């Protein structure tokens, strides 16, 4: 692995401080002189680091006022947003928005998969569903989450659309963390098993419309369970 340049190190450190809440959205970040002193680097290095974060729309420069942190929703770097999410910034809102994102992408992926999925992949889905049932019975949360993620990954791959899988890859770690939180609740596991069984049935029939509805129902149930059991939102 290549070593980070001084510019990258300064940019990463400042991003870490932003994500940790030291410099929340809307706040003014330290100037070049202060940062160069803190990191013991030249002002040119700091300037390039700031430009890097500005290019990602994490920072904005207001002439005569200084450099400010943009809202997370304005950031242009998925990597940076995922770092912010990992630190738990506005956890409830992030959890809901992740399901909204999944609902938009996975319903379409499931619809595509219904026309393209192989018998081998259907068998693999059935196997992961049985793993989920066994893990539920054994109260093995880790095994349940692993089977759940694998089940959805098979569908994403079966969609035959390379962009879908690429979009979801950076989200894998975040989804795993969130699944570990929600899947500790037996009722959520039971609902998920029922929904996954319905999705498998629709895919086995190779009916795109039915598959899309089955996945959408799963996402709607997931959101309902999150609000009811985890976030306690009525």
C-alpha cells in the first residue's frame, strides 16, 4: 500500500475532526497558519489539503470570512459520507435514509433479477434462507446477518447490472453494522425470514412485477420494524 502524502494526511486528519463533531456543519475551520503549526507542515501543504476537501464539497470558502464545513447532504464524496455515518452522526436519520436508498435500488435490482436469475442462484438463495432460519432458531445474530447480507448480494449480482453491485460495495460495512443492531431483535428476524421467503417465491416464478413488489414489501417492513423496535418512533 502506497504511503500517504503530507497533503493526504492533513486532509484526512481534518476530515476526522469534522466527522467527530469538532467542526460540525456550518462551523469555521482553523486557518492555514494554525493548521500548518498543528501538523508541522508548510502552509502550501495545508492549502492543498483544504483544496482537496473543497473539491469534494466538504468545505466551502467564503471570501473575507474563512472556510466553513458544508452540510453532509452537500458532500460529493461517498467515502467521506460513509466515514461520517460510521461515527454515528444523526444515527436515526441515517438509518432511515439507508433503507430509503436500499428501497430505491434493491426493488429495481430484484425486478431485473427475476428475468435473469439462474437455477444455481435460486438454490443459493434457498440455502441462505435456511441459514437465516437456523440462525434465528439458535439465536445466532452474527450468522443471521451474514446469511441476510449474502442473500441480498446474490440478488444484486443476479440483476446482471454491474453498476448496482458497484454502488452497493462501499455500503457493505455500514449495512453490516446496521443489520447487527436491528437483527438482535427476534421479531425483526422473524419478519425478515417471511419477507425473504416471499422474495424467493417471486424470483422462482420469474415474474418481475411480483419480485419488485415482494422486495418493496420487505423494505417497507424493514423500515416499519426499525421505527417500532429500534428508534421507538410511533
